[in-house]
């Protein structure tokens, strides 16, 4: 189903989407999107939404299953507390992506802003994933409690850092895969850098294949640069802080 | 202009457009841009700064006044008559808008400073210092009167309401300017009232701000030492006075002003090369009290420049873009696309790194 959403208020648009999903529509193409927030919020099940334009903040918040593909840039707060599903952005995106995310996947073709992956968490099979094709801003993976973050740094300019300062600050779960090197002094004191194991490659490779497929980038090109991983050195860095 | 507006604790939206070659456009575009971010505001404040709108009075100080009573107007006009040459005084044109209620009396005056008055304690006085002194006097001493703006060939249009309604109320589509900024307010710590709406201005400076300035108390006391009076009950006021002090009076380049307002952390200063380390150490030592703490994204403008700046760890959003000689800044990227769908470049701003756009000389 195609919807021309130019000038449409976000509430009306989201109501329409929910209504149509309830009626059994599973595929949507949204034309003329500009700034409508909360698109796809709380939607469940096998639904595919193609978005043409720049959706507003909190795209896919609390989403539980659908797939959203954005042909344009994203703004702030994509995949906020998302439970399941997939968001693919053919462009860059803003700050605070995947806040409290607890499942599903977020692929951003280009760079992202500050605080991406903040407080992501995982539980058994619920392992959220964010793959960033470009670079990431400061506080990447801040307070991360679970899940997988990947930064590729493709098309990174000479001298441009892969991520901003305070990388993995307060992190106490999950893993960050970095394609390339970062300065040691930007690392949060709760994390340390390690080489990847076989197990790591088993988790990482399918994500890289997805990225290569979604954005039509040669996989060889992505694999040309060696990866490092960041994991927390303590599971409970604050255990004592708040009890004594 | 009732000053007992209810405080609703609860984001803001900002937007800016500038033609670096001085091309003037109507207020429609900035209204469209800020209006797209309607849901970032709550109807308790909206406002615009417009540059290049009074070419026929380009050499006059354009004072925009808000009066809560006729008495305020009488007293202020008496004061203006005594200290300035009033070339023209008139009500600011407005149109009725259903959602804009209880506006103050809104007047504008085009003023010149009589040269013989530019003495203080028998010493010659800078004309702009003179104007600042008079603005501070009105805001602080004349009842029911607030100066909304006081620069040349520019003006602030602001009030209580959603920004798009304020824009229509002030008939901004009838003005043409080369630089526009706008604000939609969601007051957090201070009441929503007409004088407290953004932009905050002084001379031709204007500031629109999303965030809150936790260092307001320190900044205010520091600025008071230089004669600035903070009377508007809103934290953002200090930014306008701080840039006036640092750039106009202390002659710091705007790039450095940004590094005073959003100073690098000591740990980052320690990593700098010696020359920079000395400079930034000195700046933090001398201007520590002008550091803005807390989350903010601001657009600061004067007749020649538009600067976007975020706090050091970027706790508020900002995006900037360019199409030809027009530059755009906004809290959300879509607010730029709304008025310019085909940008030549677009970037998500970084914390503490100013984006400075200058009018090309001779334009």
C-alpha cells in the first residue's frame, strides 16, 4: 500500500498505519515523508515499511517485528527501546540511536551522532544489533549492558577518528566491534580492547554480509581492515558504588 | 503581559537561515521551518530574529518595545526622547490570531544617538556602550517596559504562543531579511511570558537556545560586574550579554568566544600542543565564569554572522546544511528539508565545535 504522506501530521499517519496493519496490510510505501515522528512505533509482526524522505525522531520506537527501510537520512532516537525487527537507513542518522534497545537490528549506511547504543541490553536470544557504516560520535555504547555494536568507518577521512570520546563509558555487557584502531585514551575505564575469536567472527560475519547486501558495498572491501573488539572488564562496575 | 504565567515543567526547537551574499527573503521560509518542529514546543513561547528588514533605517537603532501598560509607554517614550533622537515611533504591525491572547503593546522606534551625549564622566563614550546602558536602564527601571531588540536594521519578534502563530501575528511574511533565526519554546525552569520568549537580543546580537544553562547564577553575577542586568527571568539572556562582552567589548574572535562558552575539558587541554595549551588554559582561567554549563544548542547571530554551537558533550540536537550561498541550521534535519529539499551538504553538528557562517564582505 502506498501512502503519500506529504504534510501529514504524524499522529494521523501512525493511526492510519496501525489501522491498516490491523486490517492485514503487510507492505507500505510512504512517500513524501519529512519529519513525521514515531513512525512504526509499537507495530508488531511481519510488516515492511519503505520510507522515502527523512522521518522524524524516534523512528521504530518500541517496535516489535516490522522492517523499516529509509531512503534518506535519519534523525535522533531511531529504534528507541525497540524489541524486534529491523531498521535500515540509506544515509546518516543523528544522536541517541538504539536507546535501551532490547532486540532487533539497526543498519545505518553512513555516520551517526552521539550516544548511539546507550543502555542497550540483551536477554537470552534477544540480542540487539547496531551496524554503523561510517563513524560514530562520542559516548558510543555508553552504559551498554548487552547487544552488539559495529562501527565500520568506511569512507572515513584521513585523520578522522572512528568514534568520538568516551567510547564504551560505563559499559558492563555486550560487545563493540571496531573496524580499525581507536586512540586508547578515548576508551571508558570499564572496557578493554581484545582480538576477535572464532566465536566473534561467527557473530560478526553475518552482520557484515547484511551490511554489504543492504548498501551494495563489496564484502571484501569491508573485510580489508582488521577488527578489534571492546568488552567490559567488569560485569558490575557499580556494584559497590551504590551499596556502600 | 501578565507575569504570572504558569510554569509547566516538562525541549525546544531552533532554526536559522542565512544568505552569505545578503540575498533577502521573506519570513515565510523560517516560519515553515520552525513550524515543522511544532511538537518540540508547547505554545508557551515563540520568536524570530530578522536581519536586513529595515533598509530605509539602516543607520538607526531599531528598538522593539513591549509594554504592559500605557504608563510604561509614556515613561519609556519620555526616556527615549531625552536620550535619543526619535526618527520614527510606531506600533509594530500585527494581525489578530486566535491563539495569541493578551499581547502587550508592541512598539518600535528608529533612533539616533545625539553625539553630544556620548560622554560619561567627561570621557568620550562608545556609542554602542551608550545604547546598551539605556537598554539596561529601561529593562531594569521603567515599569511595564521591556526592550525586545535594539540593533540596527534588525528586529526581534516574539511572544507567548507557538512560533508559527507568533510569525503570523507579526506578519513576518511582509518583511525581507538575509538572516533569520527562530525559536519554539518549551519552558522548563522559568515561566512562559512575552519578555521571556526567545530570541534574546542586545544591539544586533540575537540568541535562540534549546536547553538550559545550569551555570546561569555564575554567568549572571559575572556579567553584572560589566553592567549587564539580567531582568528577563530566563537563563538564555546571559548568552546574548556574554557574546556582547567577549566579542564586541573584549575583541575576542567568535571562534574563541565559542571556546569560552563551551570550553574544552581540562583533560583535552592537557593533550594540546604547548601554544594551544597556554591559550586554552588562559581562557579558562580568565573567563571561567562565562562558561555555559548544562545542555544547550544555540544559534547566535549578528548583522554579519550566524553561529551554531552545542554544549561540549552535545546534550541537545543540531544539524546544519548548505544550498548555494544559503546556510541552514536546525534542531531537526527535516526542518531544513522543509524549506530546502536539495541541499549541497548536510552535517550533524558536534559538541563544542562552532559552525560559523559569515556575510561576505562588500555584499
